[in-house]
C-alpha cells in the first residue's frame, strides 16, 4: 500500500476516534457544557450592553461592563433583599393554599355524577400522603434542590462575567481550529451566533417582563389571591418556551377554581391571552432580528434535552436550537450546498 494512502487512512481513523471520544466526553459532561452555554448567553447579554454604552458614551468597555454587572446583579440582590420577606410569605401561602384549593375543587366535583366518578379514580389521602420517612426524604430533596439552584446560578454568573470580561482567548481558540483561509468566514459565523443569542435573550427578557406585569395586573383585577407570586412565577417560567407557561398557569387555575368556575375560566382566558400576545406579537418582532425557530423543532429539542439534562436542558433547548439553525444554515446550506443563507435577520 502506498505510503500516502496509509497516511490518509491513519489520519481518517484518528479523526473518527477523536470524534467518538469527544462525543463520549460531551455526553458525560453534558451538564457542565450546558452550564457553560448558559454562561455564554449571559456573557453575550452583558457584553453587548457594555459595547452599546461604550459606543454612546466613550467609556471603556471594561468599565461599562463592570457597571452593567454591578447594576443588574445589584438590582436583583436589592430586589430580593427588599421583597424577599414578601416573596417568602407568599410562597408559604401558596404552598398552603394549593392543598386547600384542591380540596375545594374536590368539593365542587362531589356535586355532580361525573365529578364523583372522577374522584373515585383518585387515590385516597392515605395513599397520596407519604409516610414520615418518605416525608423527611422529600424535605431533604427540596433543600438539596434549593442549594443546587443557588449553586447553578452562582456558576452561571461567574462564567458569564469571565466570558464577558475576557472573550478574546476563547474566540482565538475557536479560530485556531479552522484553516487560515476560512478564518474570515468563521468570524462571520461567530458574529452571527452572537447576534442570534443576543436577540434571543432580549426576546426572553422582554417576554418575561410583559407576561409578569400583564399576569399580575390581570390576576389582581380578577381578585385572585397571591397575584404577585403567581405573576413572578409566570415571568420566570416564561424563560422556558411552551412548557413554562403551562406550568405557571396550573396554580393560578387551581386557586381560581377554589373561588368559582367562572373565575377559573377567566384565569385560563387571561393566561391564554397573554401567551397569544407573546407568541403572535412579540416573538415575530424578535424573529426579524434572529432566526425563526419552528415551534415543533423547539418542542422536540426541549423533549430531547429534558431526557438528557432535566430542567436545565429544557431551559436552554430554545437558544441551543437557534444556534444550531445558524450553524446549519451558514456552514451547510450556504457553504456546502451553495444555497443562500436561510432566515437572515432583517436590518
């Protein structure tokens, strides 16, 4: 066999082995990689605002970045400090109110034949309530989950600040992996990825604010108890498209049912209306600046990442899908197939 053929065969075999090893490492390190991606999202958000301030005021990017981080993080900490007792009290009230709402709903179901049949299929309180040992285990799990969420937040915040403060080594590392003749195209792809992630984050933040305010005002007008904490939950869960709004609506509907069927119906219409505005008004505006992700693709990505990485995967499925669409459009559809880039953002 010619020496050149042997060298090519060995090179191809080495490449395949390296790819397999990389996939195995990525699988076992999937949680770390998702945290890193979350840090990149936060870094894009911080640094884009800092660059905007630099262009408008002439302040060095590093100084503007420090100001942005201090302002945003300090604002969150101050809000928690001021509203923390209220949030804690309403969370306790919500935890206590949901069981009472369930009992009230059961009482309403008892008034009809169909309702009684449904109740017969439900487990008895003795079956539904855990024993003491199980209760202790669940309480420990809640504490562990809380500390896990705090740890995740701290790690993502740390990575976001580091990536935003010193992006050059990471960009240079990516560019070092491509041929010199392709460096300009790689920079273009990275810039498009940054723009896409920026507008995705902006869209989510705007949606969270609009949905939180609209939901809170609507629940207050409907005289649904715990409107503030329910609106806060709706705002936070908006970060997870499709799945989040459904989860956020459940406690509000239950509390509405505890008052009357009419109130529950109004609550359902409120949540559906707010989501319709977000889906058909706000999302298309953001999509003009980034890539329009087909809803089915988002759901499939969420289901896959929920199976792989749980709630963190569900939260990051949508921006990951957006980034993958950019890479497929630019590197395969355009560069390999020779077709125009699909879903180019408008000016």
